[in-house]
C-alpha cells in the first residue's frame, strides 16, 4: 500500500507537463467559442482549464489563464456585436466572470497547498518530529528504486532504546517523550541531509543511509551511538541502544523484506544482551536461514 501511494505521487503530472496541454486546450476552446453562437457559453470548459492549471502550477499561472480567458471572451463578445441592451452591462457581466475565474484559481491553489501539507503531516511522527512508519516505508521504496537504477548500495539501521520502559513507567510518559525527542534530535543533528530518521514504534527508530556500503554505514552508526550515549548521560537517563544494521548491495523484491531483515538483526542484539551493534550484508539466498553476523559492542 505504501509503495502504491509513492507510485501514484510519482506519476502525478508536474507543472510544466500541464502547461502545454492546457495552452492547447485553451486555444481549442477559444476557437470553438468564436465559431459558435455567443449565446452558447463555453465557460465550463474555461473553468476546467483554470482549475487544472491552478492545481498543478499554482495561483499565478491560474490567474494568467483567468485573465486570458476574460480577454478572449471580451474580444469574442465585441466581434459578436455586444448583444447587450447597454454596453456597461457587457463589461459588468465580464467583470463578474473574471472575479469568479480568479476566485476559482485562488481556491484551487489553496486547496492543493493544504492537501500537500496534510500529506506531509501524515508522514511525520507528532512526538519527535521524525518521519513516521508510513513515510519510512515510502522512503525505503525510493532507495530500492534508486538502487535498481544506479546499483548504489544503501543501508538501513534499526535502533532500539534499551530500558526505555524504566523511564516511561517509572518517571511517566512525559519524561518518556522527552527521551524520544532527544534521541530523534541527536540522530537528526549527526546525519547527512540525505539520510532519513524515522520513528517506527514505541522506542524503535530506523535510519536510511543512501549510497552507504558496509564500512561507511558502520562508521556512521558507531558515531551516532557515541552521540546518543552522551545525550543519555547528560540527562542521567539509563538508556542504552541495540542496533541492527542491514547493508543492501542487492535489494529484496519488496520493502517488507528489507524491514524484516533489519528487524531480525536488532532483535538478535536484544537476545544477546543489548547495547551492541550487529551488522550484516543482505544475501537473498540466506534470508530464511540462520544469519552469521558480525557484532560490535558500543563503546
């Protein structure tokens, strides 16, 4: 489902792709308007063009089409002999229509802006401000597609906060939220702009490290763990971190297998005593077999 949403977003037409057919459609409607009776209004077709342009290209382009429509309709009306009892009525009528066209352009672009804000908010964790699980799935799908095009490796790290329950149950959910925000802020402050931080569950975070092979991913993760340990010590929180790092030089057929691979690594750290890093290069032939892994204690 997450991948389908991403594909739909990728296939949505961009501004430049809309303008050429919009200008073409506008010219055809103007021509049809000119050759038909002035009493037969084609205003609905103009409105559809203004709506499309305003939605995909913004209010300024929508306004330009609104004024162009008004200019065309005035010229066609003058050529038709201005069939009004008073010339002032002709211009008042067209002025009213221009107001409606401009209002349509403004409302369409505003609704598009609010829609995009809602889509963005739906992919943000409200406690930490990091990407949520929905956004994480979509961004992993993007990295998988990037790998299929360029063959560049990428890594995904699962980070679990050990002993988080001690804070959350002992000191309250407000203090637990402070821990989560501090973890998210520490991760975000020490990653590249292209890296992604996501909160997946109660005390679990995930990192997407684009174009990062095994050595680079481990260097980044070890540095992050050091920064996290410092942040926890500063607040005197008894939190350590169990980390599973999956390195993908080839990609599984779907996002769920990426997630499952990294989740298994993190849970193995938990089983082996916590506060360590386990990393593994993904091998599609070993996904359902016991995984030989390399483990590092966090210093």
